[in-house]
C-alpha cells in the first residue's frame, strides 16, 4: 500500500478545489456550464473572478464594479447558495460559486 508523501499531504492540505457554475451569458461566453478551479486554501473570491476575467474577457470583466471593488449590481454571484457582494470572502475546498445575471420581476 502506497502512502502519500509528506509533501503531497501538505499540498493537498493547502489547496482548495472550487466549482464554478456559469449561467446565462457567462455560460455562452465560456462555452461551458461548469468549471473546476484549484487555488490556494483561503484565497479570496477576487482571485477566481480575476482569473475568469483574464481568461474569458467580455462580460466577466464587468462582474466586479471597479469603483467599489464589490460585485456589480448587474451580476449575481452566489457562494454555497448565498448571494455575495464582497470579493474578499475567503474560499475553501468544496465551495461552489454560481455566476449569473439577476432576474428582475414585477
């Protein structure tokens, strides 16, 4: 039976795998509905949003309002089923981020 090396155990401990679910125009731009991203444990949400903006451009660049540094009113970002506006929330292994557009109604 093989055991993980000490280094592999440390790396597993220090990384977080998050799932990103894309809806509406974000799904169309990326060409996929779901993305899995590995990052350092306790990385802020901003890291994921920056990477998506770098990779896909277009509307992904407008998720964060440059004036406030928070999630724009034109985007809906949810972390584990809870709407978030702040980009400094720390992510952990297994988190699910959903990105869409807000749905209005009357």
